[in-house]
C-alpha cells in the first residue's frame, strides 16, 4: 500500500476528521488502506465499503476495545511495520495528538501535524498565528501526517468499493499502562467542538458576561454547542476549550451561528470550513460579512431574545 489512513471511532460512528483524512489521502494518490481499531471496527468497515480505497484493515482486541494511548500506539506500530506504507494519515483530533507522536518516536518516522492543504512542493501548515503559510517537505521513505479540521471536505469522498481483512496484533496486558476517560477529551470540558454540527459562537458584541446565557439559551433551542472568539475567552466569560481560531479549535459545522464576532483573520482560520455561516453584527462593515452566507445587521442583544422566543413557539 502507498497510504495508511488511521481511523477514529467517535461514539460508535466514523469521526468526521477521519472522513476528511480519507479525502486528503485520495488527493495524495496511490493505493489506500484504512485502519479501524476497537469494538466498532466492523461497523466502521461497513461504512467504508462504499468508498474508493483499496482495503480496510480491522483490529479487534479486548485490550483496545476502546481508545488507550499505549494500545493504539502498539497496534498502529505493528501495522506500519508489517504493511510498510509510505504515508500514514490521520485527522488532527485530540486522540491523534495524544498517541501519534508516540508512534513517530517508536518508529523514527517524521510526523508533520496540523496540515491545512497540499501543494506541488509538499504539505502546507499555518505559521505566525495563521498569518502565513509554510510548505514542508520530507525526503524520508515514510512520513506521518495529520490534517487540520476542514482541510478537506468530507462531501468530496470518492465512492467505489473495497475489501476488508482482519489484522492479527500481538498484545498483552503489560503493554497497556494507561486508560482514557470516555469520551476522550483534551480537557475536562464536556464538548468536542470539532465534531459539532451546529455551533453558536460568541464575540465581543455580547458586551458583558451577564449576557453570555443568551447564547447558551439559543444553543439549547437549536440543539447546538457554544463556542467563542478569543476576546471572550480571554475575558474569562467562557471556558478556554470553547475557543475557535488559530489559538483554539478548528471547526467545520453544518451551521456556524456567529453572534457579534467581527471576523478577524485569527478567528476566521478556525471556522472557515463551516458549510453555512450566519452572522449577526451591528457593524455593517464587519469582516465576518465577507464570508457569511447569511448576514443580519443588528444588535444581537435585541435580536437573540426574540429569535429564542420565536423558536420556542414553533
């Protein structure tokens, strides 16, 4: 095989960033194998059977029934050693950040994380707080890559058919020295913004901390999660795990509901992959309107309570 895509189980389903990683692998070109690990490997394999990849490799062992860094590191290590892919690819998720550097260290394979796009000269990363792009290349025989959220669109997955096979790993309990809470999270927060399909995001237009509950009330009505721009987080009004932007999360929801966010580039790089952007801002010249699919010029403190009331009455 040329490329191995390491997949992630997200509460029984294939993680969105894993789908995007498959798109990235298809754009790289060559024969592609996907690796599914854990109790849901067979179900994930069934989902992938309609994708244009060469084969699906499944690993099911009680020691890696759910994610743990030691077990996943050993499984991926053994698969790479046996199959010898030239490129190993994954979505840049909390889980990937936890165990993939260990794989890199064990096998002495360079790891280039958080790639935003591909170019003829290599792999593109953002630098200097996302103000510039840098192209990185490698002359090593093998390389590990992780793709930033929304680097590729899951809707562009090429369809086809593929076979599936079981990979027999060698594991024993002495290899597993750590466990992870369910679901695995980077922080103690109870949300994973990168997987959210609907986001209500707060900016400085919310004006003061006492108005923050408005956003949470709207999110509850919509069935959404709440995120925020950096100024709101820096003010201590919401937890840091809710921050979107170059110094926070990169998200790609179906709807990004922007409340009083101006649209500075540091924030936009974290949410530009959203399928639809609805922005409310009283500044008609706010940069967010340049990328918004739907724009409302007005005061969010007047509009949101009326919107909540209307949604509740429907």
